[in-house]
C-alpha cells in the first residue's frame, strides 16, 4: 500500500458528506421528553422523528443521559413509539426575516398561520442570538411616544428602554398593548402572544390591534395548548424578528404577553429533564434564561428595540419570584392594579407604584418637574384618601392636601383614556402643563 495515499483526507470528506446520515432509535418516552440512543447531536440541535410521516416530527435536543439523547418535540408526537427512527439535521432553528413580514401572523416557529401564503424572507436569523455587547449599545437619549397620556406624561419611555407591565389577570394588559401598538411613534411593532388562550388571539388582533395596527406589525402566536418548547421558541422568534429590524436601523417596539408564561414553559422543560425545583417550584434554569432573553432587546449599533414585557403576577403578588427577577433586569415597570380597574379607571396604571428609570435622560427638566408635581399631588391625596372618603378630613388642615383635592379630578381625567383614543406626545405634555397651571 502506498504510504503517500491521502486516506485521512477522503475519510474526512466522507464523514462530512451530506449524503451520509446518522440515525438513532427512540428508546422511551417519559412525560414531555423522548429518549433516543442516537444519533450524534448537540444541545439545541433539531432532530426529526419518523413515525409514518415523510417529513418527520421536529424535536430539539435538550439534554443527555447515559449517552442517550433527551429530546423535546416541537409538534404532536402521536404515533411515535420505541424504535421510531431519529435523524439529526445538523442545524438549529432559524426564522425567515425581511420587510415582507409586516402585516403577517406567524406561529411559534416563525411559520405563517394567516393563510396569506409562504413568507418571502430575504435572509434568516438564529432564534438564539447573543445580546449586543455593552459598549456597542447606544445611550438612551430620545423619548418614544406610545400614545398613552399616563405613560408619555408621567412615565416617559426612551427609545431602547425595556419595561415590564405588572398586573393580575383581567386588569387590561392586552388592551394597553393594543393601544400602544396603534398609536406609537415607533417604526415597526413586533408582538409576541406567548401562552395565550386560543380565544384571545383573534380578539386581540381584530379588536385591540385593529387593521391599522396590524399593517405595521408582525405578530407571533404560541398558544397555551402548544408544547412548552413551542411557547419558548415563540418568545425567541419574536425577539429575533425585532433584532432583524433593529439591525436595519429601525426603531422597533417589541411587546411580549407574557414573560410569565415564558417562564412557566421553561419550568416545564427544566423539570422534565430532571432539574430540581427551587424557588416556588421554578428550577434554576428559569432564572438563568430570563436575562438571556431580556438583554437581547434595547439599543444596538444602528436601531433600537423598545420592549414592553407583561408580567402576570399570581394573586396580585408583585414580589413573586418571576416578577421580582424581571423587575431587577428591566429599566422600569408599570403596575396595573385591580383597585383602579374596579373603579372603571382605564388604563389602570398605578402611577405611584410605577417608575421609568430612563425618564430623566429623555425629557426636558421642565417636563420632569411638572411630572414630579403631579406625582406629589397623587401621593398627598393617597395619604389622606380614607379620611377624605369618610368625611373626617377638614378643609384647611393641610394646604398640600387641599391643593391635591382640588387637582384630583383634572388629574384623573388626564390619566384616564378611552381605548380608541390616541394622544400625541406634544398633546400629552400640553395636558400635563395645564394640570400645574390650575
């Protein structure tokens, strides 16, 4: 045999050849996970499980145990059983992106579900991108109008800010998101409905978002009946689409409803692969994955992603684990309270419990002083509200409280806003100035 024959070179080509495919077999299915004795694959890689289907059922590699793959399906696994063939695809999930996405409704994996035909994406983006490097981010210096007086006036947001909307169920989170999507000054909206009830999806798109809002939006839907991995990927898909538009130099408004259901989906995945439950049943991976998702938004080299994440607090407990973790990561929080909603005060924003951490950077000194004065009036009235309501407070006892009582009706009128009403930034500021000139 000729020692100069490059056998190693040819063996390497055979190993890398696309026509040579490795397969494994399903060995058992336990709960949400599928175990297989091959093929060789890495964490995050997509495999296909064949159970009478030509295309196969996609599943992601989420772990290993005793040299066996642990897979979680991205579809219905009916028909899968011991011996079903498993094939590695060699790649991770990506989403098609491009200007043609505007006005489209996608599923959790970025596939169209609106009956308008296939996407005409010009390129693909990975679902699991890295956040921008800290020194590559622009500083947040410009305000972004969302068309809601209470937010633009008293909790002003900047382009590239990340904010949480905290509330219990049925207090108006989705309605508030729809108002912002229709009235914002951002170039493009990307809306992720993660873990929503199937009934609510069409209601949100047709009633809250409307035709005008949808035309400048991309909607990603992963309902509560879908596998946990699909719900996770829905959040990643929406974020990747927002990253694409940001990289094109646009100011993007990303709205995710809700990050709590994203955390619940990760809890299902973590517990299924054997993670120990930690805080209130959430495994450690939940608290590791949240900053990786939330830090991907914000300002970039060219454009910005201003993000609003709704947080569904259990039992109206604002200090439950997910809410507490998210509040520590984001650049501000808006609290919606059931007390205000029960009074018919919409949007039910508790101004004193909310804060925008970048507001001093994006508004004028005069705007900040006027907002501070209104908050002072709200705080003075709140301190004496019980005494005022039962008639125990005597006028003249406290000049500060007297001014607050006189100002309360105009302030409430300013803070309340009809769902169909949009308010421009200058109009909101003018209304705020009127409150202090009374």
